[in-house]
């Protein structure tokens, strides 16, 4: 936070101040059994006036005490910054009383959004893609750093897998096949098809060609389900005791089993995405453009929580979902 460049000369002052407040909150939590500062307000409840007012006053007194403790942590951190600056100008200033009050009221709603680079997500979903082949002569072959170089990669991946599993327990009630997750996996299989053939499925509209494309897309969808941890390829024991992966795909997840692994349901899903042949419909583009603009406003203004990861909109049923992959 000093002007010697240690905090980065391009870090805005408001970002530094927010970091100061978060650091003070970290110290407050460690000294207060992980309880954040009290907001000072209580919700409406059934009570007589005297007790309600007494309870409200008690909350306000505790909130003022918590703010005082929090303010002391902020001052303590600033003093440490000045001591370590060796005479350099400290670039972060003491927040105003109003800023501290606002932060203490809202700090319990803070969320940390950690995302993985797109290449890591893409590679994990389809590791056999020619785009990631070191021996590929294709101009689209991509070379990316190893996933192990990404901080917290294993934890991010584990959390995303758990979230994805939990999403399958809450499908679209009216018609589960319209659950956006299924359509995203089918569309992701279309991208995998493109990686292998240089064109999207459905370009040849003859019946046999469409059916062949649909079968391959369904197969790729199943592979993506396996790579996402939603299904598995069981290991068959050979005569010499060595396990080998057979061609079957299984899943203990009833939703995936019924609507993706099922030949009829999964096949129809694949046929539908093949039929559209990379078409872009203007009304769907308008909806997605509106969502994207809202997210841009969130980032620009620094207000409200942005969508965490991938937004999928199903225009057939007018239902959307947000997934971490």
C-alpha cells in the first residue's frame, strides 16, 4: 500500500481501500469466532412494542461495539503499513465513518468468485480433442499450460463437480428434458464434433448424414458427461487381471441416466442440436445480449453479484441455468 510500487502502481485507490477493509474483516472474524460485525437491525417479528424496542436497542448497541472494534483493526493495519513503508507515502487512506458503517452492514453478503481459465475447462471436458494434440498439424491445435500451474485448481475443480452434481437433483419441473444443463452438454458435444471435423454437425441435411451426425454427437455428449464426473465408464476385468475400460457408459445419477444415457431421450436431444446446424436466432441473441449487458454493468459499477461461471438459456422452454464446469 506504499508508493514504492510494492502494491502495484496501477491499483486504484478504491481497490486498495476495499482490500484494507477486507483485511480488517479477516482479523475481526479471527477474534470473534468467525462472526462478522452485527448489522444493527432486526427483522419484523411478532412481539409487543416494549420487547421489540428493547431487542432493537440491544442489537444497535452491539453493532456499535462491533464497529468500534472493526475500526480499531483498520487503524492498526494502517499503522503497520506506515511503519513498513520506510517513509514512503501510504496510498490507502482511512475510510470515513460512513464507509465503515456501510461495509459492516453488508460484509456478511461478501462473496468470493473464483473461476478457472476457459482453456482448463475446455481441455478437461474433451481431453481427446485434436485441438489439444501435441502432434496435430491442424492450424487450430492449441498449446496451453498445465492445469497444475493454476492456483487452487484442484479445489476449484472439486467444488465445481459437487455443484454440478447438486444441479442434477433440481431439474426443470415441467419437463426435465428441457433442463438447460442437458442442452449445454449437447451443444458442447457439437463443439467437440467441430474440433474433429472442421464443421458443425448437420451441414449435410440428407437423412442418413443427419442421423450419423446425431449418433456421433450423442457419443461425444456421453464422453463429456464422463469427463464432468456425471457418468463413468466401468472397468471390465480381463483374463490377466488387468482392468480395461469397455464402451458402456453408466451413471448412478438418475437424472443423467434417464435423460442422457437413455438411447431414446439422449438420441432425440442430439438430433435436435444437429438439426439446428449452428443457427443463430435473433430473439435468443437479444436475450443473451441483455444478460451480458447486465453482467457488464455489475462489473463496471461494482454492485451486485455477477453470475458465477456459465449462463445457459433454453429458448424452447424459456428457462435458464447457471453452472460451474
